[in-house]
C-alpha cells in the first residue's frame, strides 16, 4: 500500500466528526474553530517500540495507549479533549497491524468525542507521536505550580499495577493466572481520568499525571510550587492483585516508583474537601488521600504509626 492509501483506508474514515472541525485529514494542515472564552490546552507524547512498549505488544493496545497517555496529560490540566494529530512511523505497510492499531486509537477517541484531524506517515522504526488539543475555561487549568501548604494530597485509582505487569513481561516476576488479565490491562490500556480532571476545576490547586512514579511526579509539583509534602506510605492505594503478588514493603516501593499508572495526583485545600467529595460522588473512579503539603521543601515518607520510610523513591528516568 502507498502512503495515501494507508491514510485513506485506516484514518480518514472515522465514525466521529466534530462540528468544530472545518477541514480535517486531506490537506497540508487542518482547519478548526476554537470555542469562545476557552483556553487551548496542548500536549504531545511519543511512544517508541521497545522503549515505551514491548515489541510483543498488540497493535490494538499500541494505538489505544498512544492516545491514552496524551489524554492523561490533558486530564491532569483539567482540560476537555477535542482533537488529535498523529505522526506514525512504521517499518512496513502491514494491513492487519494498521487495522488493529487504528481501531485501538479511534475506539478510545470516539469514547471521548475526539476527532483525528491530521498528522504524518513515514517509513522507519516503529514510533507514534500524538499531539492532543483540549479546552478549559480561563484560569481554571490545573497547574503544577499552585500547590499550597496545608493542601491535602490525593491520588486516583491504584498505584504500581502497570509496573508489576511490566516486570512480569520482563520475566522478573511470575503472576498467577487470576491476576494477569487485570494487570496487563492496566499496563496496555490505562484509563485516562478525563472526567475526574474536569471535575477538579475550581477545587484542586495543583495536579499531575503519574507516568514516571508517584514520588517522582509528586516531586515535580513540590519543586514547581516551592513546597514540601508528607505522605503516608501505608495509605497508598494498592490493588488486591498487587498485594497478592508482593509483600507489603515491595508493594509500597512499586506504588512509589513504578511508572505507567497514568493516575492523577492532585492537591486540594482542606476547606474544599467536602466539595471534592460531593463533586466526585458520581464517579466510579476511586480516590485516596495520602498526605498533605508542607512549608518545608522536600518529600517526607512515613508510616501512620510515625516510623519513617527509608526505601527507594527514584522513578523512571528517560536518560
């Protein structure tokens, strides 16, 4: 298949067409109409074969995850997603691979009412770059720099699951048959917390998505806000699958340091705790308070009985 045959066959004909897209795939650039009185939120992520996903990953999961990690960034900003562009580099025009990849990508896009509006297709080692565009009301985006002393620290979902799945794929750990499907889904098809991010507007002070490990990503909030934090490690939300596979200390280490969870970590002033609970009452996504923001810089980790945690806290490093 030639370049334009691939684009037409697998990416042009989408079941979702947004009214604000004047002209999408098919020209040198897309034409869209941005809504009045909204700020445009833009993010970009690249996934490289063998680095961000194992070579054995199914093309459906690659397509799904490529979009999910970008939507997670928009969720951390409190933005509503709208459009994406795709730069796809592939080694060969494999019809079955392209069909499954595009289906994974566009299935998730449709769920969040997102239209693919353009991009690029090139020949080379497999990599996927997506730029995602979303909107938020003025001055309501969630920024890393706005955490305040006294804020409560929350995380959504459970932590460490994706890291456990990756260790299984690397043959560093053996999982039982009961937990494998759940953990592999957590790694290959993370759930972007878009609705939760939208509901955090005007409630949370700061937010970030957990891609490189909780300790490392919370550290970005602390650094940019020029504050510190106290976190209680035995309050970290751990899935039954994680606690069945690992002893408590090892499970805590996974929750603190392993990446690819794509959950949200956010801070909320105490006087808005009741508002938070009311806002999120309709959500199926669980959330857990794990500590608080402090004036003194640095991240302090404790058990609830007062003992200090001295385990590993370094997260994933790209270089």
